[in-house]
């Protein structure tokens, strides 16, 4: 089984998440592990928070290299998956996200701030 966004050996999820190519190889797309891919989790819900791009850019550009490494490991995939499902891809709950609230006030949230208000 492979990801429904892996069509003709091309990841069409890249049109929504261009940076995903930097973190995941094609192996995840062509296996059952695709269900743990953050891009797939976002897209399967049918809703994506309007601040997704800002959060993703902050995650990629403002976090230490070590954190980027851990984000791509199976041990932290569970945390990332739960955050995406609970906040980022939930039409009802995305407005409860601490990051969302701060962005809506026109401010920048601190590096390492999780959607539940805790810091990494």
C-alpha cells in the first residue's frame, strides 16, 4: 500500500508542503508508514489551519538543527502527529492553539512553543 498522494511516483503533497521533500524520502510514501507522515495527516483531515505556513517555516528555520533531526525520527513522530491531529488539522480545535492565538494578535510566538502553550 502506498500514500494516496504518491501518484505516478510523484508526491502531490509537495504542492501544499514544499519543504516536505527536505525531510522525508520516497520510502515512506511507498509503505504503510505514510500514515505517520505529517503532510498526509494534514491532508487526510480536509482542513488545514490558515497559519500552517508560518508555523512550518518557524519549525524549519528557527529551531536548532538537532530538533530538525529528531522531528524526522519515529520516536517524535507520535508527538508531531498528535499536535497536527489535535490542533493544525482540526476545524473545531485549531483556534485553541496557543500559536494560532499569538499569530492572530499580530505577534510572533517564541521558538519552541507548542500548540498547548508548553515549551519544548
